[in-house]
C-alpha cells in the first residue's frame, strides 16, 4: 500500500489553504461551496491509504457479449399469492442454510472480533453458486431466470448463520448483479466473467456517505465533466472490504444530470480507503472510501446515468438488507425459545411467565410481518411492477422491528444476553445495521 499523494510535510499547509478557501463568500456566488467542502472533508480524514491494483486485469473490449447486453429472463410466477418456494428455490435454501449453519455460525464470533471474512468462506460460497445467481449464462452464469425472491431467500438463509459474514460474502455479488441488471455489453464483457470464475474479484457497491440522516437521492459525492471523463470527489462509508477492493461501484451525483453509479478500479489515482470499525456487521470489514480527483471515462457510468437505474439499485439494496434482517431475526427467535424453556426461576421455566410468553409471541408476529413485506417487495420486482414503495416498507420494518427483536432477544436472556458467550448481543448489533446501510447487498 502506498500513501496518498500529498507529502506528509505539506499536508498541514495544504489543508490549511483548503479550509481558508472553504470560508470565502465567493464560493457561494460561484455555486461550488459543496464541492470545496467535500474536498476539505476528504482531506481532513487521516489514516487513508491508496487502493492499488492487485494484479487483476479487467478486459477492455467486448468478448462474451457483442452489441446488446446479456440479461436474465425475469422469473414469472403464478397470479396467485403463493410464497411457497418452488423445487429449485427450496434446494437453494437448503444448500445455503446448511452452509450457514455448518460453517458460518461456528465462526461468527471469531470473524466479528477479527473484523474480517475468512477467505475460505468466499471460496465456499463460490462453490455453491452464490456469486452466479444474478449473472446471465451468456457471460458465465448458470441461471437463465433472474429472481429477486430467490436472492431474498438466499440472503435470509445466510444471515441466519451470521449477518456480518453474509454481507462480507455477498458484497461482490451485489456488483455482479448491478452489471447484470444494468451494465452495457462492454461493461459486462469486461467485468462479469471474473465474477463467474473460481476467483471472483473483491468488489463492493458503495452508496452510503458518512453523515447523519443520509439520503441516497441527495449525494455529496460529485462527478463533474472534464472532456470525455468524469472527475469524482467525495467519501463513501460502510463499504464492505473497503481496504482490499479491486472494483468499486460507487454512487455519485453527476453535475447537471443526477445520481448515477460509476465503476472505479483499484489503482485509480486519488482513490484511497481506511478501515472504519462499526458496531455491527463487523465481519464485513467495512470502511470508508475517499475519492479525490478520481478520473474515470464516461463509459464507466452504469445505465448511461439513467436516474431510474439508480433508484432501482437503491430499492433492491434495501430489500436485500431487509432479507438479511429477516434471517438474523429468525436466528434470535430460534435461540430464545429453547432458552426460556430451559432457564428456570422460582422453581419453573421462565417460559411460564406471561411477560416472557408475550415477548416471544411479539417477536414471532413482527418477524412474520417483516418477512412478508420483504417477500412482497421482491415479488413485485420480479413481476416488473413498481416496487419502490414496497421496498421502503420492508426497510422501515427492518429498521424498527428488527432492532426491537434484537433488543427483546437480549432482554429475554437477562445477564446472558449482555455477554459474548451467547450470540444474541451480536445479533442485536447486526440488526441495527439493517436500517442504516445503503448499498453493500443487492437482490
């Protein structure tokens, strides 16, 4: 890793000049204050190191696809409201659930403490097909039909093992899904084949920014036109594998156009990262990305900057996090039921106490509501119907009810809920993340 381009001796002088510049009234008259303040914010953050290329070379010419991009056929279900998984989906759920229970759950505490996803899990996930669920067969995938519901089922099963590990494992698949859904032929040919191989690139969908009440439709990461290129400035937060990325799909505000997604490869001048440990989903190794004058060609923009493409990705990401919250909330319920039946107080199981029984039933009720709302949003997406509002409902339930379920799980275990001997304290921390993160996961 090499350090940012500003020399250490000149850093203080340079930042001092930027801060004085940010205070000038002329910036308001020119309409560039936000851009300059963004530079100051990015420059003031210590600990960033440049993201350098790790030897992976992405193709530069269309190979597998020529002319039109490859797309999976939308999965069409019955007109009846039936949430029963079909045979293929049931097989997938069983496979992912076995992987989560056998491998993720036993290593979850260690991964949380180490703040990393073991490489072997990424390799195992590749073996069971987690990376290729959303990739068209024309560019290396194995599934001809795209299904957001299938993605939800997969994430729910993985998060039942551990949400942090699920986020770390499935982060590259989010970028692959963006390319599959909205990438053009050249983008797909350059980037998708490696995702379908045995060694998929470490990649992340970076939308969130480090500020309170973040609104994904009011981005402060800007991209301005300079000739045929875009020059990007800003900071992204809660990015999985931030310090080890080979490819970033970042949300930016293109001046004069609107929000869009842009592909940035490691090694781009001005792209740097630092670890930023969080309260939850720690195994995903989240961190911040700083972009200072990062230059990319216009061809790096996903969907040619169509604002509906960006909104689609934001909504799908929120459905994905609601699915992860569903799986983790189910883990809470599965853990507390036998606990309250076995734990005794005053000569009888605490499950016999009305307050305990009511709390358990409330967890089950709210969990089912969250699950149904998430499935409904995914189903609408598969049917090609407007699903933004349904995704917002699922997101809100994941935010409020997921956090409450986590809190109730800790409460039901009493003092045991507060110590790391039991996993509920970790699940509580993870469930709080579901209502905070934009990007990272996608269905």
